[in-house]
C-alpha cells in the first residue's frame, strides 16, 4: 500500500484535493517527509527527503504532521479484513503478506485473484500494488520495485528479479552502498557472482547469500502470521429439520449454557452475540444483539436474544426448516469474577446496563443514547450523542469551568464596554438589559484550523454576573484589526446554575 498515509489523510482532509501537501515525521536533523500528494510530488517533494530541502525547491508546500501510529492500526485492521483471501495474513511494514497456496483457483486464476484484491481495496479508497511469487521475499521485491502488478512462476522467478535494484533484497543501507560501489547494482549482477565470493565478502546478520537464497526459493521462509483465537461459539445439529417458529428459542436454551461455559473458561464477557440458523436449502437466518457492558449471565443474554426475535427485527423464519443453530460471541471483552461490595449497597452499574440492553432491543440503538465527550476544544463540538450500548471512550475533559447549561447555538448580544478590547459592562439579550457586576476572564479559544476555514476568528470567553446575581458565559468573536472581518461580535453561549 504505497500511498496509505496520504490516502488515509485525504479521506478527512479539509483542503483542496490538488493542494501540495506533505506529511512529515520527526527526524534526527529536522522534519522528514513521510508521504506526499500528487501535486506535491509534481513540485519535487519526495518521501524520505528533508522538509527544508523540499521547501527550498517549492516554498508553497503545506506540511502537516503524519500519523504513523494511526496508519499501523489501520494496517492491522486490513490484515484481519484480508483473511477473505487467505487464512494466513502477516503485516509486513506498509504491506500485507498472504499465503495464497491453493487459493487462486477460487478466483479463476492468479490474475483473477489480483483483480479481486485490487477491486476490494479500490472500493475503500486505497491503492495497492500486488505481486504473487513463489517466495515471500520475491513477492515483496516485485510489489515494491516493479511498476505494476506481477504474477511470477517458479521457472520465471530469476528472470523477474534480475532487473530489480539490490535494495529489493531488503539488505541494510551499508550493504547496499557497498554493493553499489562494487558495481553490483541489480539482483541480476549479484546472481552472476560466485556464491563463495559473496559469502566471504558479506558475512553477518545481513548476509547477501542468505537473501538471494530466500528470494530464489533455495531456502524456505515460512509465513509467521499472528495466531488469532476463534471467538466463543456453541453449535447444535438437529436430527430432523425444525419447521416450527419456536425452534430458535428452543435452540437458545441449549446453546446459552455451552457458550457461557466457554466464556467462563476464557474469562470473557460477551458484548455482541449472533444466533445463526442454518436452513436445509443452504440459506442462513441471523439475529444479533449487543450489550452495554461485558456479560455472561445466561438469563440476561437469553432474554435479549428472545426480545430481538419477538420484535421481528431478526430474520429467523424457518421456511423449509432449520437443521443447525450456532451462537457466537462476535465481540467479547475480559470479565473476571467480581464482588460489588461487602458492606455497602451495590453500585447499580449492572442493573443499569441490563436496563439499557433491554431498552435498546425494544426501541433500537438510535433511540437509546447517552452523551459522550468529543475531541474538540470548541464548546459546541465538545460533546455529542452515541448509542448507549457503545463502549465509552476516555477523553480528557477541559480543566476550565464550564456552564451547566450550554445553548444549542450561541445567541448574539449587544455589549457595551469601556475600550474596544476591554471588559464588558452591560449587554442586551432577548430585549432585556443586564448590568454586569462581576467579570472573570478572558479565556481564549482559537479556531480549529483543520476543520474551520481560514477566515474563522478566535474567541475570548468571559464568565459574568449581573446585578441580580445571574451568571452567564459570553464571548467576543474576533479582534479589531485581525484581518478576518469587521468589528468583533458578541454572543452568549451558556448559563451557570
């Protein structure tokens, strides 16, 4: 995935698609370019170059910080997603390695497999270069150093690798520089050198002979995909097809105890369950339910799934009859045995979670919601609503005091102040005049440049109290002479209790 970083950034970018943008990371001697847009590449910017050197060529380059950690998380998710093509998938830097032995015929041939891979990644907005080769190192070399996709057989492997640069063997930079000084710049040049001479000249961890052997299938290089535990799953097969509507409910009574036993053995609690009914005609009916917190209480899980089936939201019509049922914990989290308290009343967390689960099953996740802090320092964007069964996210809340009631939209007010940038003294809101007795502030909040246009103005917030003791949260938008509009405007944003 040669353009993963820049394509991931482009999905959420708030600038023109043809902008000359470069993503940078910290280097030993300053910022290093990590990824570039097409416009930046046309202006001479290249990944691996220093930002100062690139700006010497074109000062108009827009530099933004890269997110290598976020890219790594996306690659891990894509590795799981790529199991549709192979059960063995391994993350390899900016690439994925798949063992496709005995897989290509499922897609017609190797070219059909390549087309399917390219098409699926294209639908999610990612560019890929695909190479299929008898060895893992050869596939990596062809995908990184050839101009397009490649499918190579064993008898064509040496011919395909011959024109590639020696960097394609994944040697360390010092070894590559030494080979270039000796005039051995391609893999074909290395193949022509006697093995004994290479072994004497290059010894150690980065052995050139060893790399050649792994690339040319002279030495095995097995895939070491990370093993993943199968989710807890209970399965029953029926001797005769069940055609009555109560069959799924009766199957649950047998499946729930087995699934709970597996969850207990692995110290897990279910967050999402799926009941699948396999019909005799080959079709499958499903019913799914989620929980607010991890749970392995049999009665609660059975009640939730039964509620989904009773509501008609599940597709578990017997039709020609079910001959098997499977209950799977698609999403499970750690859940150790715990005791609420020895002397005090229970906190009620479990009871509240069960109530949320039942309401969600009955009313739907869109109608049962809870507030959730958001990653934003603008007050109107700092909170939102998410489904109540969603996992809470740990987000740092602002340390400054905030009003108990925040208006849906800031309302304009007329303010009288001693100087253009001084403290407010009186304001008019909803046709009522408020004389300000006390003022605290300002608290300056800058616009979010990555979301808002460049013309957005900063805000200075004040906590004010009028002569009647009522407290308000007001702000001035903009400064005189900031070049982003005329005179500053005043708004009221919240009320203190």
